[in-house]
């Protein structure tokens, strides 16, 4: 049983983490694009 626990602790959902990072970057870029667009309009 101890062996299964260490295998479980070492597992990292790389795909989910990568998806979350891409989503976060997308929202940040979108937010800044809209922000600077509104700044330009005054």
C-alpha cells in the first residue's frame, strides 16, 4: 500500500495544468487588450 501512495503523490495532471495556464494567459491577454482599447478611447 505504501508504494501505491507514493505513485499517487507523484502523479501530476500535466494536461490539465497546461490547459489552465493557457486559459489564464488567454484571459490576461484579452483583458489587457480591452483595457488598452478603453484607455485609447478616453
